[in-house]
């Protein structure tokens, strides 16, 4: 069993108030939590690490500010919220506090990072600033992901009851699934925009080739962890303890590839 957690990065938007910038892993934040985050963040003035509860959930929060050339008062107001579905020890809280402060320092060390929080006003900026906004937005999201894995690893090391079984290898699974999603989006985009035959479209061929390699790698030693990570086993595609036979694995891989091919065929029609 492992301690489940999510990271929510909120910011203050001049026009709409407190808003959620990014969550990882990508789960939707329900209204009760988002409303509570709004209330909590609007009461903060100084940098602070604190906790509060929402029902059975425990949230560790870190409010901080970074310099900004575009925000009111020349400051972007931000808050990290680490959401746990289980109780954690004071030692873990202390470690997470240090990691959050390290994240804040990382943000402040990049003088252009504030631009990433202005994506909703993208059309108000010239092309150079649009590129700055997109670049910073992507960088912030990568840093949030890095923080997530650091928290999991730190929690694993400090858990007194040894409830955590997630290893750094699990990061490979999430990143592989993200890559698969990206390749499928590329295929869909090519299908909708291509004027040539899809069979001769090199971008589609390259994406299918990449998907094939990702699936090969997963079946090379990581896919058995899907159950531990509570990833939905749709269509019985992922291995269980009862079907370790190589022929069964091969059949499941072929089934997954066929589903992808059927998806492309359906788009063509």
C-alpha cells in the first residue's frame, strides 16, 4: 500500500481571483476543495507553511510570492497544496515543508517564470511574449511534477509503518502513459489536417512506431506495477499474476495495438 497524494498549484488571477494553475497527477479538483483553497489563500499575506483538513483529506499548504513585471503590486501570489488521503507523520510534514520552500526558491531563481501565470491573457500579448508565456508555463508544470516525485520518495523513506511501495521506477510508468497520450494526440491532429493518404503520412507512421516502442518497454518489466498504482485495467490489457505466459502477454500487446489501429480507422471514415 502506498500513500496517495496530489499536488495543486494555485495562483491569484487579477480578474477572477484565486484560481488553480495545475494539478499533478491530473485529477480534477472538486468544488469543495477548490472553494476551501480559495478561502485559505485569500487570507494569506506572508510566506507560510500550514495545514488544514477538508473532510477526510489532509492538505499541507505553502503560500509564497514571486516577483512579477505583469501582476498587480509586482508580485504573483502562489500556493502549493499537497493533498493526502491518509494520515502522515510529523516527520513527513517537516520534510514536505522543506521541499516546498525549495520549490519556492527555484521559482524565484528564474526571473521570467512569472510569465507562465498569464496564459489566460495570451491573446493580449505580442508573439515574443506569447512564447515566453508558453515556455514558462511548461517549465512550471515540469517543476511541479519533479516536486511530486521528490515528495513520494521522501515519504517512502520516512514512513514508519512501511506503507509505501512506490519506487522511482514508477515514474517511468506515468511518463510512458503521458508519452502515449501525446502520440495519440499527434495522430488525431494529423488525421484531421492531412490532405494526403494516411497510409503514407510519415508523422502518423512515426507516432505509431513510438507507441509500439513504449508498449514494448512497458511489457519489458514495468506493466506488472499497474495494479499497485490503481490504474484502471480496461479491456483486460494489463498483466496479472495469473497470466505471465509469454504468449498471453503477446496476445494482449497485439490487442492493444489493434485497438489503436481501430481508432485510426474510425477517424479515417
